[in-house]
C-alpha cells in the first residue's frame, strides 16, 4: 500500500501536537481529501477529536499493547482507500514505555510506518537555540526522517525571522508558524481533554477553529508533498475476519505459532452460522473509551453489536446476551448513573443470571456497590471513590482464572489510567496477575463477569473477542439471558 502519511511529533508533551494534528486533519478534509486519523499510544480522547475532524474512526497505534508487528497492518486497515494519513505522536518524539528503550515511542511508530516526521516546537522562550534543539532531534536516530518543523507560539514577526534564520542555517524546512494566541476552547480535567461526546457542539466549533488556525499558519501544499515522499509500506492489511481465522470460538489461545499475533494466513468463515448473540456496548458521555477494532472483532466473531447509553437508557437493548462496559468518566456522572435505577437493576439481574460482562476501568466502577457514595449496580462487593493519585502506565498481565474474556494463563499487555481507587482492589478470584512493572493481582471474576482497571487492545489477542462472543451465544441459547437475532 502507498498512502501518503505524516507523523506529527514534538520534543515534549504540551508543545502543540494535538492542535497541529487535529487542525491538519480538518484542514485537509475540508479540501475534499479522505484523511485517515491515527494516534500513537493508548490515548482514547484525542482520537475522538480526530474522528470529528475527518469523519472517520480515530485509531490507535500502540506498539506495546499490540506489538510492533501489528502497527503497520493496523495502520493499513484504518487508512485503506484514503488520500492521506496523519498520525499524532505521544509525549516527546523518543519517549516510550518506561525502561523499554524506544518501544511504543512516536519514533518507533514513524520507523515502522516509514513515515516522515514533522516536529512541532514550542518556540515561545527561544530564538537561535531552536536550531540546536531541532538538530539534536534530527540526529539522535538517523533512521527517523525529520522532514520539517512547525513553530508554535511565535511571538512576533521579528521572532519568526530569527527562528527561520536559525533553522535555515541548520538546513531544516519550516513548514508552518503558529502565533501566540488564546488557546482554542478544548477544556481539560483530571485525565486530559474533555471527550467529544460530552461537548459535541462545542467540540465541532473547536475543531473548525483549529483547522482555521493551521490553514492560516501552515504550508499545506508543502506538508502534502512531504507526506507523498513516504515509500510504499510492505505489510499485510489487518482484517478482523482474518485475525479470527483459526481461533477456535471460546478459546483463550494465542495466534498460531509462527504467525504475528492477530494475523492469520488466509481468511475463513468466523463463528457458527445462525442466530447472532446481541452484545450491548456502553456508550454516551460517561463511557467514551473504546478502540474501534473491538466492535469490529465482535462483529466478525458473529455478534450483533448494539450501543446503549447508561445515562439515558432504562433497559438493556432487546435480546442482550453479552455486555461490554468500557472506560470513561463515571465519576463525573455518578449522580446521573445512580439515578437511573431501572438500568442498574437490569445490569445487576443480567450479571446474576450468569450473563457475560466485560468491564474495563469505568465499567469496573459502574459494577461496584458505590462510587463516591452514590449507589451503582452492586454486582461487585467493592466500593470506589475518587483519589488524588494518578495511576498511569503500561502493564503486563496474565489471566489467573478462566472467565468469559480469557482462559486461565492468557497473557497480554494493557495500560492503567485512572484517578479512582476501588476497595478491595481484587476479588476472591482476581481477573489479572500483573507481572510488570510490579507483581500484584487485580480485578474481579465472578460468574460471567470479568471486571478490571486494565485497558486492553483486543487486536493483540483476537481470541478474547471469540471467547466473549461464544459466552454470549451460549448464554442466549441456554435461555438464561437475552436471545439472539437471525442472520449469522
């Protein structure tokens, strides 16, 4: 495949990557280009703004959770048929998983994609020194191709002249200059930007303002020309059907030996023919964290994926036989979630009947007895509350019990990202045993429920989707919960 592509990076967080990446996506989309948006790392929030800017799902490229071998195939899957792909980096260009060298860094993603890098530099407190800074980033790893710089927070015409002269001496093209200006209204709180789903009208206006800011300050033609210098990418195109081919429904095994995780040699029918189990996936403002590939894998495994909003819907979708409650901000909406007593009762009854439930982070809190003193679903004998401490980082985990999500012994990588605590932190049967960076058990397995703080990316272990769909189908066929719909 040969999709023109750019990686937008920076020397450090806070330099303006999101402003530039989102603005570029929107500006090119306004010109009629089909733009594929991507985000390096595990972040869920920025891809929501990317999706708003492009009209396509924002997709993550995480070399830690999915492995370096899946970065290219997942990129190819997301960007198929597009005119341009823009990848927003994570942290500083060379920052990755702690203690793992370049793993999961923007630089590694850029090399795996053979993509030119545009460095966004906060120039607010420097002039000629910008050349030394950029030279250091350009020379640190010769395999990273730094194609140009966008200067952010430039104070005046004179300041711009000094910066341009310094970079000209260093032989580095300046592809854009953004002046100091009041920040576009993208409010933040304890875990970063407020997600699009919570402020859609304002988010639309913010993305439009970012597009105007970037269009006025950047050389779009030069940036597009740079993107077109990316050479063809020689890799398989990830497909949810091919990822599931050869994975026995209900298994917790990894991909066949000799194949990269998540890939199979050839497509094959997935899941038994016949009625499809209905898997309800929580959404709405309180549950905004999800990777697009999860729903794609569930669908390929034979499920019918139906969204519902725990803030507004008083019942689970008709025929629900599997329930996925991902991440988000239930702590912000605890009173409203608690007030929806009919749905809380429905979730509790579903879990009590043995229905399969996969709950990550926000889902874990929703299943607890209470959250900040507000009654939740009461599925777990645990209570949650906000904390001053941020828990953040990559984790390596192994399933310590059979569950609807994973077989005992299944290994995968994930990440934690929360400012809440739940007590106790693990049930009588925990969900995971963490092996890195510290050893501890975490989460809850109870009946069909698998609940944990750990965020995972199912493309790295497609057997998770197959196993969960099998559990939903079995629950439907037993008559214990829900039902199934024709048309497998």
